[in-house]
C-alpha cells in the first residue's frame, strides 16, 4: 500500500519533539505511536518498522525524545524513563489531534528501554487500544543487577566514577559528564555486553556511524534502578504483544516473566535471537509480520 511521510513535530513540556507521520493511502487509519530505546534515535532502523506498518494501512507517528536526534532540548542526551514517558504521552495527545488519522484508535510501539515506556504510558493514559513491547526493559532494579553481575567490579567502579563526575557537574551547573551508551566488554559503557557495541552500531544508517553520538549523561546510572514500569503493568487495560529475545544479553528473562505475569491480556512470542536481532533481516521480516497481525486483531473495526 502507498504511503507518504511528512513532518509532524509536537511539544513536550514546552520543548519541540521532532516527529514523522507516515500516512497510508486509506481514509481515517488507526495510528501507532513509536519511539526508540535507550539513547536511540528514530533514524536507527525504526523507519523499517514504520514503513511496514504504513504499508499495512496504519498511520505511524515516529518521534525523537527531547534532546535526541532532531528534537530540541538542552543539555542533550539526557536519558530518563519518566521524561521519555512524558514525551510518549505528549505524542499520544498529538496523534489524537491529527485530522489525517483516527484518534480513537491509538496503539503504542516501543523497543528495549521504550518497551517499558509503552507500559507506563498505556497505564497512565488509560485509553490506548494496543501496545507492542519489543525486547522490553521493564524493571530497572533487575536490569541493573543483571549488568553488574555480567560486568563485575570493573562495571561497578566505572559506573560509580561516572556518576560522581556527572553529579558534581550538575551541582555546579556545568554540562553533563557523558559516558558511552554501548562499549566493548573491556571498556566502560552503560551497555558493555559482548554484543552491545556491534549490535548498537549496526542499527545506525549507512555512512553515519562516525558522526553518531554514542553517549548519554552518566546520571541515568544513579536512577535507572528506580525505573520499574513492571509495577504499572497490572493497570494496562488493553491487549499487549511482548516480543522476547531468548538470547538477550541485556534484558534478563525473569524481568520478561514478571511483566507477562502482570499483564491481563498478553501475547508473548519468543525469538531465538539476541537483543538486537529483531531489528534486522532475516529476523526482522517475521518479527514485524507477527506485530502486524497483532495490530490487525486489535485495531481493525
């Protein structure tokens, strides 16, 4: 099915969030609100998902969080679960206001860190029709302990040093201290499992790897354990699709178990993949096909 993509920016807490609206050649389509995971930008493989959904007759509002990608926000690259959820909620309100879509049929799609954001946003909004949570981060405490166990003392030391430096800069009103989002196992980064750096960089559009900002403010390391969307999962009153990567080195499987246990209406699909496997061929085609089928069941009148 034909579709067009146009700019559809909106404001979140007074700051512009850059957004694209994918419009299929159908009248009054349902709309899927979509954003990236930890430190991600919309250009990093998410257009492939948006295009697949638009070709199936769904409008898609794909946006960058404040301080990331083409969005405004200073200082940039502040990763924050609550802040990102606020951006999702602003995006939902914006989607409902668009004349080109059916604002009464709204779904959320989120991956990795945003797999938790869509849980939190759906619970808080209360009127979302469906959610897809892909390779979901939903329990910061479990996730932090998981990364510490994998990284050992060097990870703890690296995180503590980075936190201290960033908090020191905060109290003296200086720019943040930044750390790599993804790093090799012998280096410190928020994600430094064996497949993290290669997987993260593989999502970046061709020709942009050298200029891509693989960094975030270190302060997230001090608060991420407190971000636990799983505690809101029982308040989600719409169907949910959970795509789990069974070889995931970043998301512990028990956190996915806990999420599924809390959701009332859930379809869980397991893929024999690592954390970054669902984004790319050959797995991408079967992953996105199942998600399209889920939206067909939950969004079509």
